[in-house]
C-alpha cells in the first residue's frame, strides 16, 4: 500500500491533533501549524490518549513513530508533505482562504483533505489553482480510534484522487467511504442532524430526560449499529422476503405525523439550560477526561470483540482492524534475521479495561492471552504467517504451564521475553516471561509446547524447510542461555 | 426481586416468541396463544436462537427452564399469569379488542404489557375494566438479547404498575426505561423514524447506496452509541465547558437547511426497487438466518466487552448484563450442600464466535477462560461470593497447567468437571476437565493452584471458617477419587 511519507496538519485541535496522532503512530513524519497558544498542550493530551488507546487496541507491530513538530508558518508545515489535512474552524471564508494558502505552498501533487463536517468541497476549492487534489475527508471523534473518513469530492476533484486517498487512509488504519455526490453535511452528519433535532424536541417537550434518551439508544439500536447499519438490520426484520417485504410493511408508517418534521426546534436559553442541567445530573459526576478514557476503553473492547466476530474472520470495524493489523505485520521490518543469544522481546501491549476483573487486577486468562500473542509473534518471526497457515501448515499448542507472580493493573505497559528450549523443530518448547515495563517487574512465566501439524492430514509433520531453518538458528543461538529455574516445573511443586 | 411466576404471550411471532424465550430461560412457565398455523415452528426457531445466544452470553447459572406451551384460546393462556405480553399486529382496533379480551380473562392484578412500537397506551386501554395495570413495554429486536423495554403508561396506568414492571423485567435480564409522557412511537422509534426518513432521501437522491450508508453508521457513531448515547457523547465534544458550550457552538447549525425537513419522502415503487436491489448487492450473499447468527454473535461479543468495561465494573448494556448475572448467582439453588464423592460439574457454556481463531478452532486462552469461569463457580459454591470478596478476602491463582487434547468449535456446548486434590484449604488444588457435551469428548485438562489472601493485608491467610468448612467437606469427599493421570505433570513430560 502507498504509505503517506510526510503529513501536515493545518489546525491542531481535537480533530486536527487526532489526525496528527494517527499519522505519527503509523510512522509518518508530521508537521502541525496552529497559531493557537494552547495548541502544543492540547496536542500532547490528544497524543497521550491516542497512544494509550493504540497500546490497548492492538499488539500488532506498530512502526517506529514518525516525528511530530510544530511549524512557525503554514508554508513551512506543508512543504514536502504528500497529505495535508485542514482542520480549522467551520467557517467557509476562513477555510477557503486557508485552503488557497495550502494549495499555493504545497507540492501540486500533494493530497489536500478538509475535515469539514458540513461545507461543500466545491465551495472550499474555489480559490485553488490545483483543486483536482482537494476533497473532504470527514472523520469522527475520537479520530484516533474511529476508522471512518467520508471522502467527498467537489466539482473539480478527480475520482483518481479519491481512490488514492482511500488507499492511503488504509495505511493509517482508516477506511475512506467515497460519497457519490456532494451535499452539505454529507451522509453521516445529515443522519445525525435529523436525529439530533428529534432528540431536542423530546427533551423540550419533557417526554424524557437526556439520561433516559441516551439509555434508550445504547440499550437497543446503538448496540445493533456498532455492527450492522440501518438497512442490513431492517433487511432481517423483513424475514425471508428481505427488503421488499420490510418496505411494504413499514413504508406506510412514513405518512404518520410522528416526527416533528415541519418545525425547527429553537435552541433558546430555556432549552439550553434544561439540557445542561439534565446532562450534569446524568454525567456530571465524571470529568470529561474520565469520560474520554471510559469511551476509548469501551471502543477498544468493542472493536476487539468485532475483530473476533464472524468466526475469527472479523466483522465491521473489527474486520477493518484485522486488515490494518495484517498490513502492520506485512510492513514490519523482519527482525531477528540474525538470531542472537539473547531472549527475544516479543510483545508490547498496554492492559485495557476489558482485561481487568472486579478486584482491579488483570484477569487470569489475559496472562495466557499475552503469552499466546507473543507466541504468534514468534511464529510470524520464523515464517509461520497467514500464507503458511493457508497452505495447510500450522503449529498448535499442546500444553502450557503458567505462574502468576505479581499483578498487572489497568494501563500497565507490558512486554514478553522468550527463550527457546532445546527441541526438534517439529515441537517448539519455549519459556516466556511477562514483565511490567515501568520497573521491569516479573509478573508471570509461561512454559509452552507447540506441535507442528498438517491441517489437511490432521497429523503432526515437520515444518517446511524455510521455517525449520529459521527456527533451528534460534534454538541454537539460545542453547547457550541458562535453563530457566521454573522450566519443567509442575503445579504445586516446591521450589 | 419479584420474579414473574407465570407468563402469557398473546401473539407469538418474532417479537412475542422472543418474549416467551426470555420468560422461559428465566425459569418462568409460559403459555402462548397464537392461532397462526406457523406459530409453533416459528417459536421453535426463535427459541433455538435465544438458547444459543444465552449459552454464549453468560456462564452464570440460569435457572431450570420454565415450561413452554401453546394454548387453544386466549382465555386459557392468560389464566393464572402474572405478566401478560401482547404482541399482535400493529393495528389499533385489533390490539384494543385483544387487550379487552385479555383484561376480561386475566387476574385483575396481572400486569399487561403491549409490544406496540407506536400506538398510544391511552388508546389501547380504552375498553379495559382494569386499565391501571396496562402499559406499553416496547422491546427491540432481537428481544432475547437487547435489554431495553420502553415502559409507557396511558392516562389510566398507575405509576406503581410501571415501577413494578421495571423490577420484574430485571429478573428476565431486561431494563425498563419509564417514559414520562405518552406520544406516538415513544422515544426510540421517534428517533429512528427521523433517521429513517433522512436515510431514504439519501438513497433516493443517489448520494450513496445502502452499503455505504450502513458503513458510515457502523464505522463511526454506531460504535459510539453502543456504549454512550447522544448527549453524553456530545458533552465530551463540548470539552471542559460541557453541554452549554457544545450547544452554543452547534445550536446555530440547526437553522441550516441540511435535512429534508419539510418533505416527506414517498416510498414509491421506484424507491422500493432501488433499495431492494442495493440491499441484495450488500447483504444478499448471506441468508437471513446467517445474518441473524452473525448479528447475535456480535451482540454477545459487544455486551461481554462492555461487561468488562469501566475496569471490570461494567458499562452500559454490559453493566446490565453483570447485574443480571449477579441476580442469577444470588437466586441459584446452592447445590453441593451435601458434597458427594463425584467430580463436580461446574460450568456449561456454548462456544461463541469471538472465541474462534482464524483456524476455526477455539483460541488457546479461551480454554483457560472456561477453567477460570469454572473456578469462579467453585468459589461461589464454597461461599466466596461478592460479599466475601468485598470484605477483603479472596483466592488468587498461583499457577496452572493446561493440556489441549482436542479442538472445540463454534457453538459446541462444553462442560467442566472438577476434582479437588488434597490441600490445606489455604491453598486449593484442583484438577479440571473440559468436555464437549454432545459426545463427552475430553478436550482439555487444567491443574490449578489457588491461594487464599487477605487483600487488605496483602498476604496469604486461612479462609474464614464458613468457607473452610465447606471446602474441607468437598476435599474429604473427593479424597476417595483416584488421582488424575495428568496431575503433577510438567510441560513436555513423557506420559
């Protein structure tokens, strides 16, 4: 995939800063131009959120981070960049003028995306000399986690540019959905706008309070929409007859005067006050930073659940995550081409909220998960990758022994080291150790036996020569290491 | 909590049948009246879906299932029931007449809920002699999984009845949200209606196709809304200044003519055809039953992720699930009061999709999860419950040894047996076996050492006497069992 080699973010607020975090975490050097006096502080907060979230989201090998710097001028920021993202305040005149400045200073081939949530790209690109490479790339908060960018071209944008943008976004874990025609607010915010107006009426008319409304959403269709959208969900409601049946059943309800269609609610001082008071009662016991952390942890948990969906093939946003991880594995430098006689460092991960039990500790089976992920990294390293598994070969776990020595807690950065014990290669025998990164405390050990199998023949066979070669080099290099104390230990054995 | 002792479902389609499944799985005897010739077949499909989903959703001890029967008449169905749920087609005259019949035949104190998604309870209860106990209980599809029921009273419904309904719904894993005032379509469907109209315009005007629209939802705000609703999400967008700031920023956008506010889209034949064709292209490669399975598996995964959210305390629908499980543990019969000299049967669970890896097998660490859940059941059995842990005592895992002998696959029903090996009670030493229920194949074994600790003093101490007493009885009863072959085994040891 065509990586973004240099990025520039013009405007570095909550949205622009999160774009910058995505670029940097994907290994792209990024410059920000934002004259706001608080810009650097805000960026460091967004970056911290993004890094924490990514640490929990994936144990796939993220590339070495790109550099992040603040430029003194817009011109300096965009120089040499091949993706420039504009995220300045939502005013047409301002955006037009900023985009014209970007256009004048940037490489004529550089892609220029605008984060606008409502303005039309044709209006935005009017003053540009190279408008063909300008488009809307409208993301959703938190931009560092939610994968969507709506891609909308203006009259002068070429289709090739939109396609190119889509390919490039995939390299930073996002998916570009190309919208056919430009309209104000595009698709997502049009839907949200209709929804929001109706919600305001419900509050204004005291049908319910904000907390009840939020619960109605998140206990019902909110759960559905995390994984299937409106039409796929309703297709099921139609039963075997599908969409035609559903529409013939429910189409007529459209003529009912249910929604406050023809009125525009006036968000006057009374309504603002009512909503603010109800929202304080609902959410005021937690600060914004705490809500953000909870939201991010939930999103990570949901995306990981969806990644395991459709029987391990991934579904919805979880399929996108799986594809991004496959891209990360594919583009990761193949380390350990020259095995050394040191234990391998295999995994770095931060403990997400969903790994914590009601005691505040990491749940027992999540230790096993860390070691299983580390084993996966070891297998990748010796050439047991998706293609190898597809060709009908794989290593299966036979048995393992885990000791829990100290507790991991929420947000702890962890790493795993592995030593290969003598074995014939048809079996792999490893001894792994899980450490807390902040103070190198040993938290857990894991002794593990894997067996190579032909999944077609359902029996154990030696690995293919290339894998066997890499593995033997590692086993030989580790032969000089002392045998770990706890290797060969059984449960309850006195030490 | 006040359990529902007998339930009746009048109308047993997708909605009524799923209500019946909820009742039956919560241990309530349930009668259905539905003269439709296909009613029994449909019910068995819904029940199968619900049982599969519940098996994956929770390993908490579900009560013995209630009986399910079909009645020849409405009168027979409602006799002796204390919750009657009406789910007949969405026509006011029909529902009014059915509700009047229910009213006449039912115990005057029985609660009567209507599943209507739009009709006003005041209109529905007009012909009833005891309208005070009638209300709308509007659920969401799939009713056996989504926890929400909107509770809406009519002019004659008493508040006490709504409060009672809320308490009773919690015993079947649902949460009743009481809506202040009755309006047509209540809260959820009002919001959905506004959203749906806007979506139809976007398709009609060719702004995007149904697949793009669905992806826009599920890659962005759909993920957010599975865990926080509209207002809590926007509160964060306002930053530190909260809701007032957000409203002052975005309130003015309401006056923009973005949505197709003043037009009502006509779902004419052309639009129906367009949507049907696009929906076929998007989802037609999978049948409805397959989509339902994928949806249910995703919902289970999302709810489990949310149950682990907020650092193990549960969040949103996951908190509701945790509360339901706590209720199940509390009301479960305390078995093993008289320990026998047989291995304990501790866990029954079906393998959900999120436990499956890309090989189609259950992922390694999910075996450990099964054994950890079985250990949790063992601890509950000897009195180590939430109160005990809150009082500052708990058992922590020290070490474990797992052997994987055969593969578990998606949907397999599994169970765990456990044998207690000799130990002093400060330590618990168990040997567990995981079986496939269909053919009693041994899939995995687990040897496990737990240590009792005082979490306040951070050191190991003996358990409190009541726990020690129960534990000793079990250990003594198991002393006559032969020692398991694989106990005391280390990794790689020749057998």
